[in-house]
């Protein structure tokens, strides 16, 4: 496998990849499904914050307005023309301070407590004069003063004009509060959506996980041993129906078929290399390596082969959880320390509904000190003893990128199966785990693409939660998943692995 080592080590620098639109859309959709609750909370929080911020800081604005007609001695056309000119020239009159000074003198004020606007009705000799202020009475008084004094100020420009009131609001009320508050909802929701979109983009572009085997093959050079499809599950009252193993008679037929294909490939490789000691590992916790090891052991045993499944992860023994064996059994650490004989530590596990069985060497109680024995000569002797005892020996180990356990054990096994979970582990973690093994000249047979969402099998069987969404504590350094109880399959297989109907 030296060519795998060299090719993998060469791919340590970031690669410029073409953007796959479909994969990008799928990544955004998957990210939204995972973060939707957080994104919705952000939108709600921003909306509520905007509402309260606007409510507490809102200052009511009262607008008093009146529609007036402009009359001059010149007749109708002149009146219309004068109205349009008066509205156009009004901003200049207002900024010049002439009108403001006249109004202030008229009302006996030192400063104008509001804002004045004038708008001409197009094609008509009418003006709409509006005054806004935080005091409704003051807004109305200023409006009346403007109507009275505006012709006097405009006389120097237009000549003699008169303003006749056609309609007015009277003392105004606050009619803008509902509009302003309604706008605060929209502004807050928009801010929340923008923030959520930014978070989603960061999640997608910084996550750097792989969703397809094509993406994975750009970063690593390992033999593809196949995929185990994503199985969407839902909780059932009976725990045995929540178990993602071949022991669950309601498991997806597509998943069963994928495990059988994996078994065929592994057995073919093992026979060609005259080796039957297989180590199963992954980069990080939660990728499904223990479940894969258990299913592989069960599938091979159904072919009439003798199989030993050993839990070689003393820090977090998980095989007993997957098999739901509640009994107390001596662990591998006790065997290595010579406290218990191998014969006593091995437990016969009968596969329900068949005549097949496997022998299981459980991990015992979690004990980090036992991990130091995995690279010892005692472990080498133990594996050789297991090799002579069974056709196949499958070792479930700790994640390769997290601990040195897998690399220590790798020198004693015939080959290694590397489990990579779809859209879960970052590329740098996958590379690091593989490089850790290849640095020890471990024979990496290939990778298994687990939980492959591109090969969904939810339309088969009953559909359940995949089993990786709820993790228990993985010792002191990570998390693993929990599974349901045992259940007989009630099925038998022929030599090719096909299910024989009763």
C-alpha cells in the first residue's frame, strides 16, 4: 500500500476545486436542516428586539395638514401656475428663514417646533401644507400661522395671492405608530434573515466535510469498498426496532444488501491476502465504525465462517452497547493483564433466527490504563491466538485521528477498514487519521462511506433515525451512539448471501 501512502501525503495542500452547483445546493439544504432551529430563533430574536427597541424609542409625530386653493387676480390659469410655482419655490423660502421668522414673530416663539412641507396638486390651483411636530396643538397652531403668513412672504415673488382653506385635519392624532411598529417587525425579521444567511454560508463553506465519494476521492487515495446508505429512523416504543444492525428484522433491505456487498468484498480480499485479522477504525467518534464492525462480523458468520469480534477500545468499549448485551463480561484489559483466561473472556453470541454464532471479546469496564497494553507483545500474542481460533477476527478500535490505539494495533493486523461518515468529518481530520496509520506502514484495505445520503433507503422498511444523531459520552474525548435491543431476523441466506424466503 506504499503508493497509497505517497499519494495521500502529497495531497496536504488545499486544492482549487470547481464548484458543483448541485452539491452546493445540497450542502446548503443539509446545513439548513441541521441549523433550522437556531436560524429561526435568530429571526425571532431580531424581530422581537426591533419591536421593543422601536416601541421604547418611538416619539409620536403629529401631522396637521390643510388643502388650500391659490387665488390671484390673474384668473384660473394664473392660479394654477402660481400654485405650482409657490410649491416649487417654497423650500427656498423656508430655508432662507424669511417664512420661519414671520411665523415665529406671529406665534411669539424663539424656535420653530416642527417641520413644514408644501406640495402642489398637479394640474390644479391647490396646495397641501403639512406641519409635523411632537405636540398636536402646536402642529395645528403652526399650520394656521403658515396659511396666514405664507401669501405675505410669497407676495415679493409672485405678487398678490390669497390662500383659501378647502380642507384641514384639525388638531391631529398620532396615526403613524401602527405603521412604524409594523415596519419594525419587517426590519427585524429582515435583519434576522440576513444574519441567518451569513451563518448558514459560514457553516457550509467552513465545514469542509465530504458529501460524495467523488469529493472524497479528490483528497485521499484509498480503495472504495462501497457505501452504507443513510437510513432515516424514528423512535419506536420497542427499542429493538431502533437498532441499526442486521439483528433488527425491520432494518432497511437496502442497508442489508449494502452490508452483504461489503462482506463479499472483504472476504474476497482476505482470501487473496491469506489474512483474516481485520481492524475497523475511523477518524473521529460518531462515524459508525462499531456498528460497521458488528454488522460485518454478523454477515460473515452467516456465511458459516467462524468469527471473533473483539472490542479493542478500552477507553470507551461500545460493542456491548451495539449488541445490547447487558451481562457482565471480563474485558480485553483483564485478559492482557493475565487476570482472566481468554477462554473465559470469550462470550458466545448466538445470532437469533439462525444457527450461526460469533465469539465476542468485550471491552469490559472503561479503563484508559488498559489502552497502554494495546501495543505490547501481549497484544500481539493475543491476536495470534485469536487468528488460530477463528477464520476471521474483527477488531473495533478507537478513532485513528484521536488516539494512537489504532496505529499501535495496526502492525498486528492483516488489513484495516477505514469508516468515513458522509457529511460529518472534516477533510483535514480524514487525512490526518489516514496519515497516522500509513506512517506505521499499516495495510489500509480501503474506506467504507457510511451514512451515504446519496443512497437513501428511507422508502424501504419502516424508516428510523440513523443512530448517529444521539451520542453517549465517549470516555473523556468524544461521543458515540446508542442503539436498541436484540431482535431475531427470522431469515436465512444462501452461499451468495441472498435471503431465502420461508
